C-alpha cells in the first residue's frame, strides 16, 4: 500500500472523528436501492461506542418503487433530495432527537456521514433550501471542515464520504456509485458480474436476448446502440460504461 493511500484514509477518518467530536447528532446517509450495502458498520460501531445520537437518512427514494423497510436500521427517515421529499420530516426528527438527548437547544449541530456519492451533499442542499441565503459559517477546527447553517436551528457538517477500511469490492462500489462510471477501470468485467447477478434485467432494458456469454450480451447491446469501433466491431468498453452510467443514475433500474 502506498503511503499516499494511508494519508488519504487518514484524512477521511479525520473527518469522521471530527464529526463525532463536534456534532450533537450524526446522520448516516443510505441509498434506498442499496440499503444493506451502504451501511458502514465501522461508523455504526464508532457511534455506538461513543453513544452519539444518530439518524439514518435513506435517500434517492425516487429511484426505488417499494422500499423494504425491514432492511432499514432504526431510527430512520426516507427522503428524496431531487424531489425534495421528506425534508420537513427529517428536520423534525433531528430536532426531536436533539431535544430528547440535550433538552431544548438553540442550535443543533449535525454531521453527515456515508459512502462517497451516496447523496450526502444533496441532503444538505435540500435542508438548506433555496431561501437560506444566510450561510453563516462556523469553523470546525483548523481544518477545512465547517458547519453550514441550514436554518435557524440546524447546522450541518458535510464530509467527503468514507468506505469501511480495507473494503475492496469493486462490483459493489460501481453498483452503489462510489466509483462513478467515468472512473471504472474495467467496465466490461464489472458489468459482466452485474449481468450475472441480475439475470435478464439489463438485457430486457435494451430489448436483446441474453447471450450464452455475458461478453456476448454486452456486444449485442453495443451493436444495438450503434457503439462501434473502427471496422464495425462493437465497442464494448463504451457500451459497458454507458450501461453503468444508466444504472448509477437510476435510468436503468437494476433492483
Ligand atoms: N435520483 C436521485 N439522485 C440523487 C439524489 N441525491 C443525490 N443524487 C445524485 O447522486 C449523486 C451524488 O450526490 P451527492 O450529493 O454529490 O453525493 P455525496 O458524494 O454523498 O455528497 C449526484 O449525481 C446526485 O445528483 C436523490 O435523492 N435522487
Ligand atoms: Mg459530497
């Protein structure tokens, strides 16, 4: 492992530790489509150890028709940042949790944690709303982390997002968007695994019959979408990346 890797991880955990230290409540953001996959158990353990009040915020609910609530750890609120749904429920829950734990408090400091790209910053923007031009800033430490004012009662701290230490499941990270489609190193290999994991779903979306081999299926889709390389061969890298983009943006609903 390069020293650089450790320093990046160090910085990420630095922001987790800072959130633990400075916040009254910790919010853990989960993806409505991948609830189990986006729970970071290391963070949950840390929160429990430190007896911090917490709330799970299940976001991107617009991308999932029926959410299996039995999978969501309590306490939770379901929201959609793009559709601005669940905003007042979230705000109320935060204030109730704060009041229960700390009594009546003028200002509640909330730290936002979760996997990269899970939707943390969007939740913050939803809470801030269009009308809160007054982004009064409280500096956290000497570092760049800051509390941003959402409204007259709530301050929010964003973080860069953190994955459990040593977790190296590339398929999962592509599926949940932690590795976005522009950064996937071997899109075809990953997509083949997704075709295997969700039989027929991707084929059906593009109206192709499943091929005997997964790479054959990607070729069929590339041909159908006119994604060709010189000489007319299917451009499977581009096709795989395009399909991963559709999955990540929820335009192709895989589950
Ligand atoms: N459909 C949908 N997309 C969302 C929602 N929240 C965030 N996104 C998208 O998910 C991606 C990551 O969001 P962002 O808030 O930057 O995630 P962060 O890295 O956790 O801060 C962006 O492309 C957002 O537009 C949501 O509620 N619904
Ligand atoms: Mg962000």
